[in-house]
């Protein structure tokens, strides 16, 4: 895997985790939203990732050198991550008895999003750590590339 391929994989992780953090922030911001433009309460969203596969490895042949060459040429380690979908949880609604609420039905119940802020904050922390890990990879690759250039200068 070349330096640029490594950077591309890490940048795909940055993009995916950033979108994940945006969706989590939206969930937290709408924890009490009872009416959306679609009607009804806000529904919790969740980001679904998929791996971007690399090429299939070459079949093993006899001898070490052909196997080593095939391993070097292989990109089967994957080419990063992509967002497959943003899933809407249709069942994430709870009924709360509050007859004084303007959105209450005839029985006095209000439909609210069933969003657990603790779970959202835990997911946000995990996304933040994954984002930081990808930044660390990018910085390491930049340092390696910079050092490689200084070696060539003599």
C-alpha cells in the first residue's frame, strides 16, 4: 500500500466518522422534538458503515518470490470505509403523559423521540476516538513522507 493509498483510507475514515458525529449531534439536539416537517416526533438516526474492499489476492504459486510479489501487489487489506446508509429507527418513539403539552392528544399523551442521551454521548465519544485515530495515521504518514524526502537530499 502506497503512502497516498494509506492517506486515502484514513481520509475515508475521517469523512465517515465526521458524518457519524453530525448524525449523533442531530439526535441529541432533537431529543425533545415532538413535531417534524413530516409530522410526528423526530426519529433517531444511525449511520451504517461498509468496508470498501480491495482487490482479491492473487492465488499462491510455488516458491517464495511469486507469493511475496503477489502480496506486495495485493490491495486486499481494503480501501477504506464508506457510509452505506443512515438508518431511521421507526420504533424509537415513546408516549409520555403530559396533558398540558400543546402536542398532547385527546388522552393527554405526547409522542417524544426515544433517544437515550447517555447512549448518544457514548457513541459520540467512540466516533471522536476513531476520528482522532485517523488523524494520527495521517500525521504519521506525513512525517514518514517528509523524512523520506530529507533522506534523498543527503
